[in-house]
C-alpha cells in the first residue's frame, strides 16, 4: 500500500512541494459508476482529532494518528478488531503512516527524545519494533511493500540530511539516490521504490523511481516534483511545480509520460496514491479556496465531497490512498474537527439462506411442534470486483405468525439485539472475497399455524442490486382433538382412539404423548407417532374387565395442548341371544344357541341363566362364558310332537335378559317321487316318499290321496312308516285318457302334505 504523508511528528518539511495538509492512505474504487460512498469516522483514542493515513490490502485495517485523552498523539489501527492504540517507543508521541502485508510502519518518539521509524506486526507480538536509523537521531518509515520491504527516510551520522532507505531482513540500507540534499522514499510496490531527491541545500527536488539499486529521475512540469505513490503496474503519482515554480499539480507517470491531472478549480493539487486500475486520489484546491479530497479516474478529477450524502457534517480535505477494491482513507473536518475517514463505494450486499461457513441448513425443523424452536441460518455476503471490507452493514430479521425470537448467535463477531419479533444484527466487518458473515437465529413457536421470517441487509453506501432480503415459511403444529369411539364399553372390547393435529405433522413426525388416569384398567402407549404425511392417527384402547362402571381419563398432549376424554369402562352385559333355527323338528331336530356379552367375561367366567316355556324344548339351565371370552354356544334339544308346540327361551345375565320365541313341530314328508313320470294311461306308477327324520316309536301314518282319482289314485289310503324308518312307498293306479292330463298326488303327515305332479298320457 502507499505510504502516508508527513505529520506533526516529523521534523519540518524540507521540500516546499510537500503539502502541509494532513495526508491520507489507500482505498479501492469499484468498476461500476460510483454514485454514493459510505463514510466511516475512524474515531479517536480519547481526544478530539485524528488523521487517516493508510488502509491495508482488503480494507481490514486502517492506520493513522489520533489524539489521546491526555492530549498526546499516538499511532492507531482501526478495522476488523476495532480501534487500538499502538503506543510509542518510550516517548510521548507516534504516528502510523502505512500498512500492508500485515505490517504497520511509521514514526515514534523514543525515551531518549529521538524520532525513529518503527514496524508493528499485526499478527505478531503486538508491540512496536524500533527500526533504528542510518546513524543519526531521526528516521521515519512511510511505506511497506508486499514482500515486507519497508521504505522511508533517515538521518545519517555524518550530517543532518535525510537519506532514503530500504529496510530488509532486519537491516536499514540507504538507497543509491543522492543529489546532495535530502532524499525520501515515499512508497514501494514489488521491487519499485519511489520518492524524491533534492540537490544541495534542497535547492531543487525531483521525483525518482528506484529498482534493483538503480535510480531514475522523473520529469516534471517545469519545477520541483515529488513521487508519493506507486502501484503494481509501475504507475507513479505525486505532484510537480509548474514553470512558475509556485503552482503545483498532481501527476500520473505511466509508460514514460507524465500526465497533468489538473485541479478542482483552485491553483494546486497533489496525488498521494494510485491503485492497480490507474485510479488516483489526493487533495486539491477547490474553486473558492480550501483543500478538497479528490478521485481521478477515466481522465476526470471528482471532488469526493460530491460522492457522499449531503448534510453528513463532513468536509473531505485529503484522500491518502485508494485500494483496488475502491475504499479510500483520508482526513477531513467532521463538524469542524479534524478526523480520519474511510470511504466505501457502492457494494452489492446480499443475503443467502444457510451457512456459507458452517454449511448448516436453514429453516429446521420443517414444521415444528408448538413450543419447540426453529433454526434459521442466514449468511451475509458482499460482491465487488476486488476485495473490499464492508463496515456498518446491518441485518434485520422480522418474524410474523405464532413465534418469537429467543436468540441470535454469530461466530463472526456480529452484535445482535433480540426482541420477540425482530432481530437486529450490526454485522462485524467482512470482506467481499471471503465467506461472509453467518448468523444463527432461533425462534420459539408459540401457537399453531403458519409463520415466516424475512431478513433484510442494509448498509450506508448504495447497493446496485436488489438481492437484499430472504424469506422462509414454516408451520407450527399442536394437538387439535382426541376422540374415543365408543366412549363407553365393556372390558375386553376395543375403543378406537384418534389424535388429530392442527396441520400436517412435521417432517420428523409428531410424537404425541398419551396418558391414562387408570392404566391398571385402560392402559395406553406412552406415545404415538403421527407420520409427516398426515394430520391424524388412530390406535386401540382395550380396557380390562371391571366389576362396576369405572370412568378413565385418557389424555393426549402435543404442542403445549392437552386434550382429555373420558372412557367409561362398564361390566360385561348380555347383548345377544341367538337360536338357529327358532323352529325345530321335534324329536330329531336341534337348535344352535349362542350367548354374546358386551365385553370379556371376568375371571371364573360369566354364568348365564336360561329358562324355557316350551315343554317340548330341552334347554340347559345355565351356560358359562369362559373368562376372557365374550361368547359361548349351547344346544337346544326337542321332543317328538304330533302338533306344533310353541313357547320361548330366555337368557339372563347381570340384570339384562334376552328372549326368543321357539317352536317345536311334527315330522313332515320331505320328498315324494313318482316313476315312471310321465306314464301312459292304464299303467301303474310306483310312488316313494322320505321323512325329514326317522319315525318315532309307534311309527308315523302317512295319508295318501290325489287331486283327480278318476285319472290317477293311490292304491291305498295310507302307509305306516315303522319306528326308526325314514321312507315308504305305494302304488298309483292310472286310467286311459284322451289327452295328456296332469294329476297331483299327495302324501301327508300330521296334516302337512307333500305334492308330486304326475303326467298321464293317452
């Protein structure tokens, strides 16, 4: 970076060309058109005034001189780590002129009252190192190259002249440039060192450049000249007197030619630094008088005061340096007091979701139980063509919906203030070539429903793009309902319980907590998992058998909501008596009976009483439902009857009863067949019949008849089926007919007949 200029700590200037105004150090300029710069006060060490001298490669450290609370002036560094007093070499005062390659250089008073050049390793011991002199009592370091070479000026032991020096590998050596008067090295870039050298008694002075021990004197505009800055392309800037030897103009020396950069309307100007793009900063007299800081680019000089917000209170007097990224350090008046400043050009500030450093995902969990926290990870970045350190950026994150912020943390030094609905983070300085800053914000969900957050980043300088905000949506879930179907049941039966949420369960599923006031009677699982694809899930509750009606409170909890329903467990009751069939053939038929309880039978079983009003039915006095079962089967027998016997069967248990009508009927003819059929008139047909079951003791008399006995008639009027037999037969006589005739033949038992149709043909 370019060196800073002469300060009060240095002895009086030996060359009239060197401005008495406090000088500034480097910053950088963006490629886009600069519309408005952000301005930052470099602050003080407790006093009222300060000057800004230089800035490092990416704007992470600015150096200069500040008044302390005691009135002394000390070298300082300001930047990522905040403001720091660099102290002195034992004397009262010091000044930092340049910073680069992690090294701060300048001049400090020693305990012996001498003024010596110093270096300060920003990432080293944290104390000044006295660079000594060339033998005299005075030295100052004005610049530092990327390889750590320090340049400046020192008195030698032989006289009081100043000699330009280069400090390398712990040794200070004079440069091979000596015109008989003072020589001063002002800046260095790579192996090129620039400054000025004067003739004897400093009668005249010329800017020089030196590389590899060979010095070259530069042209001038007719009078004395001074080289103040140089970039990596070998471009040199400074100031040169015109032919009148009084007026001086800033120059840019490139490709062997010196360009007059003009002024801001006044007579004089001086350039202090040039960046890699050939953009130049310095100070110039303005129209109407007074020094003003300038930026020269693309052939035009611009007053930097026109590139900051009006009404800022600043008058920018001198710009010391410009970095490749476009940040400018200098000195001006803030409400009438001399202060150092940092200008930052427009930057594309942007926010991104997720962690650029940690690689953490944002918006987790996706869907959350009410009362749990959602984590949002937001990264702040900035873009520029070259490295810039962003100062004064702020991120504001606002939550809407049922949630409140609980914390905002950062590993990048950001300072965040948290309210229930807004997080405001003053972002620590970050550069445009790094990973930016990362903030982890946690919000606690306070109720069910959809929620969102929107983060916005802002800075003091203008932003050419609109990617300054990010938003995310999420939802919080709580328990909505708990249902029990049925809510009253006997032990051993299942009640279908269903939990329903206010929204789709979170991606990680919803673990609903369950409890029972009587787990000994109606146990429930401790939790039930509702899958993330749905809003509800059912489970069964199977209570145990109770001797008396018992209410049990079933509770479900999720998302700070508890819903309780009452499950009433009752003793088992008789719910059904079934008989299949309810009309049975006496003597040989049975009916399958079944008892059904509303729940499981208790230990020892359930004894169900049976009663019967049908004297021809054979019914057990009791049946027992086994313990744990809810049904039992039994059989109803019958006696032989000649006429239907009607009555009822009743089951009774625990005060409840069920009654069914039951009929016992006589045996009937099941089938009647004729062969041959059809038959020719005059033929005899053989008839065979079967009974529904075997004839009882004493047999069964089956009566025989026909519908048209002139055509066909049984040869006998009845047949007796002996006990134990199930069938009988008889003959049917037919007569000649003129046309085919259908005749019914009947076989009857106990008044119920069976019919068969016989076709008699001519």
